[in-house]
C-alpha cells in the first residue's frame, strides 16, 4: 500500500536513548545485515526493551532477517504497545483492525488519534462515517479525515472528496472546526521532548453494541484499505525505510478465480446491500472469484472465499485497491 515515512539513520543514531545491543541492531540494519540486526534485538526485546520489541515487530512485518509472520509481528507490537511505545500502539491498532478485530483496535486507534497520527485518523474517521463497529459520527469522521488529508496522506484526500458528496455542509463546517482543535492540541501535546502526550477534549468513539437504523442513509464511500505500517525507523532505535516499491499493476488487469482453501477476504460491510453489490461490480474483475453477501448484525458483508494461503488472500486484497480484511 505505499511508503509514507522516511528517516535519516546517520543523524538519528547520535541521540538514540537505546541500549548498546539495540543501537548495534539499527546499525546492522542500515548496512543491510537484517539477520544480524534481528539477532541483536532478540535479547533486549526478551528483557522488555520496547524499542527492540517494536523493531522486531517491523522485521516480521516486512520479512527482513526473518520470514514474514504477521502473527509474530502483531505480538511484538502488542508487547511494546502495552509499555506505551507510541509507534507500537499505532501499528498494533492497525494490525487488529486489518485482522477484523475492530472493537479491540478501537482504544489503540484512539491513542494514536490523540497524538494526531494521520494513518489512525484515516481508519477511525472512515469507521465513524460508515458506523462500522462504532456509533456513526459524521462530524468527527470529517474532522479526522481532514487532519489525515492535511498531513499529506493521499488516501485521506481521496476519502475526504467522497465524504463531501454525502455529509451536509453544516456538519462539514463543524468537522473543519474540530480538525483545527485537533491540530492545535496535537502541536501542544508534542511540544518538548519527553513531555506527556495530551488529548484534545473530544469524546472517544463508542463501540456499536446493536444495529442502528438511519432513515434514507446516503451511500457511503468505500472503506479505504488501512495504510501499510511504516518501515522500521530509527526514532528511537528504528532502521531506515526499504527500497522504493515497484510500480503497481495496471488497474485493468483481470485475474483467475481463487485456487480453493480456507482463507477468504472481506471487501467491506454495508447497511445497504445494494452498496455491497455496487462495490463488487467495480472491483470484482481485479479480485477474481465469486462474491458472497453475508448478512450479520444489520450489515451486508462482501466476501470472497477459496484462497489457499494467507499470502494469496493478501495479494487479492492488494488487487482490490480499497478496504480489505483477510479472515479464515
């Protein structure tokens, strides 16, 4: 899904508040010695060093120095997140969201949103717009996606343009006002090294406990696929970004049906079944296979089954170009 961040390793190492082993791992990563970097981080990570745990999570996420393993990556992010590591909190929340565990992801997304993190703002903002696992709140949804767009996230700008078609002008104005409060609060909270992170006085999102009915609800935009976690950084103790991603496949490419297996993908959940069918008509040619429309808790889930491995399902998600969750 694209690389959004970059870091300069040479300037960051001089101020790393990390143990010698963690720093040595960062230096090895910078030389392309990924296996050695992982070996340097295992000891400190096992001893509870949050920087080393976060870096191991990124190594497993990217498959550098170790085989790609999303379960291991999520677990290392969790270990660092519970210690208050900001980037681990964000990556853990996004990993839970991508795994379909939206209720568990919500408090971690809220933590990142309180720090004005643009990726979490995009994901939570879209959930709030669609009422997807949370109580629908178009004002806050517009505010969060506005902040994501203002910070340069391309998907934020695309989603905001879709929201402009459905959210009434009065709620958009309220959202813009709230976005300014979030921006001011974020700058104030992050001022000064080591200062505690403050929060903007905005009520947290409420988990939806039962289906709600919205009369004549307009067709919502498709939930965007959560952005890829950033590359392992050296801030603190994080390596540099990977090489530039190859150009994406042409959007017109068509694929064969899934080969058969226990994995499936979910392209979205809609209150209006017609919206689910409309999404399939636009992306089905790229994904392949036959869709299933699963009714649950007042929503219609658009799913495609029959993938033999998680990797095969993830590739199908990539071809979809939008929101997608891999499930088994």
